[in-house]
C-alpha cells in the first residue's frame, strides 16, 4: 500500500481504477518546472523566517534541482497513487534527500501550491500569446503595405458592396487582434497575483513572509484573502474568454481566406505549405489549415463553457471539481498558439492575385453608391438619387452591362445633372480614394492607420 500524504485518517486503500480516476498527474505533469520553482521559493522563505534550518533548506533546494534533472532524463516514473505533480515531486524529493524532504510542505497546502503553479503557468502562456499576436500583426502590416495599391470588392451579406483597398480589409484584422492583445495585457493584472502562503483555506500559524515568495516568483501582487486565493479561478475563465476571441477572429479571417482561394473568387493563392490535396481529385488544392483553425475554435469555446459550468455552483473554498480546470486550459493554450503560428505563416506566404481582383471590381455594381453620392452632391435628395441609380442598375442587368458601359445619353435620361465626369467618378480607384474620412479606405487614410499600427507594436 502506497503511503498517502493524507493517509493517516484512512484504514482502507482505493482500488487501482479509482486511483486512476482521482489522479491528475496524467496532465498536470506539465507544471513540473513551475512546481519546483514555487517549492524552491517556499523553502527559501521558510529558512529566512527560521521555520526550517538553513541546512535543511539547502538539502531541500538541492534535492529539488535533482528531481528536475532526473525528470528531464526520464528517470522518474509519475505514479497515479501520488495523484498529482505536487505529491509526485514531494515523493521523488524524499526518495533523494530522505525525511527532511517532508519539511518542504510546512506552512502550505496543495491548495495554495496548485493555485501558485497555475498562476505562473497562465502568466507565462498569456505573455507568449501576446508575443504571437504581435508577430501576426507585423505580418498583417507588411502584407498591407506591399499591396497598398490593390483594390478589391468589399462585401456586406456576402454581396458586392463597395470597392475597398485589400490593405484596408487586412488592417481590419490588425485592429481586432490589437483588441485581443489589449485584453490579454489587461488580464495580466489579475493573473499576476500570488496565492502562495494562503494554505488550505485560512492561512497558517507559521510566521511566513508572503511578500518574499511573491517577489521571488515575480508576482506583482498578493491575494488579500486566503479563501479567495485558493478558490479563485476567474483568471482562468478570463484567459479562456480572451483566447476564444483570438480564435474567433482567426476563424473569421480563415473563412475569408477560404472564400478568397475558391475557384469562384481566386483572389489569393495560398502556399503549398499551408494547403493539401485530394486523394481522389488530382486538381484540388484545399485550404485545410484555414479550415482547421475555423474548426478548432469549437475546442476553445468548449473549454470556456466547461470552466463556467465548473465554478458556477461551487462553494468556497477548494473542491475536487477544480482539478478539472487544467486540461481544457492546457488544450486551449496549445490550440491558440498553434493556430497563431499557422495563421502567421499562411498570411506571410499568401499571394494576392491583383489581376483577378482588378477584373472583379470592373465587372460589378460596387460603384453604384458613388453615383448616388455624385447626385447628392448636386443637391438631389439621397432617396431620389438612390432610386435613380437602382433603376440604372436594373437596366444594366437586363442588358448585361455595367454602369461604366452606359452612354452619356442614357445617364442624362436618368438624371440631367449627370455630366461627362461620371466615368472618372465611377472608376474603382476614384471610388476608393474619395473615402478620405478618418478610418476610411482611401489610400492616404489606410497609410495613416498603418503608421499608427506600427507605433502600437
């Protein structure tokens, strides 16, 4: 029978399959480095406060380093009978240094220990996500600058709406990801808080120095209530929510790329690195990476919903339910970091098919609003102008033409105020560059927003 850290109260032993169900070592072993880091800080604090001797502290710290070395070599077998990474590390430590290893747990509980590990983990991963978002933002800026002159159809309801710059379209995603980054940065204020020293629920009778471990572990603040410290999972929910928005924004741009790459659009061509073929149809080039990002968004949404349901009915403080806070988070972090890397590579190597886009914007009615605005500038009420242009569009559709193909007589018949300059007004470049309002799609306006974007990276 394996001796449990809490076994004094018990006379029986759990069955193997119950042990396996109860254990979290299968997935929380990824916290090894952080658990050892927190334990070293705790041991050094205990020695400084004269709760353990300097000699015992040195033995414990040296032993913890050896546990890490042996684990890295694959020489430690993680055991479900020790339940989690914390008790597995403590067991390995006592195997190396003897009974003095048992002094490490003085003045702390697994409750504040796991909370500390998770705060350290989430902080590091959120910082990594922020870096990955910025890398993607740089790529978006680069492709926007390189294609600053390229015009494409803009859509509403997936129907052609107005000509826009391709760079304007891409920069819309820069600002989405910038909000994602800001949310992550703001969340760090609530993540970067130390629960170490809160104990199981009510603190400890030992005269510990929580500020010392806070500083040693690089936290910017302390929990001010021991019960809150061990029961708080808000920062995980917030992180999962923020991850979800990143994934949703990547799913949206993935959907656009999938459409842009279709045979019907042909607006862009993706690199072979980020596409696959068909085992049956040799002509196919499928945007599988974009589709996978779109699909994986469901995983992160599921993780968020799971955490919300996990905590919504929990009383204070720690409950075993909270062991379920990890797998979904770990998976969501892996998913978003992998998706950001793929998205960055996909956009970085994407070819914009300028000739096809030029053909497209010259064969639609996305300049119709410009004709209506032209009439408004000549003091025609907008609703009247709207009707005039609508009838001209219908006429063009019935005769298989576009507005630019109408004769001046046909324009005059529709409204006598239309002059010869209408052909220049209807050109896609003119349509785009007349949108000079701040945040608009005019070339100079887009250059302005790119310049601002660079200052934010």
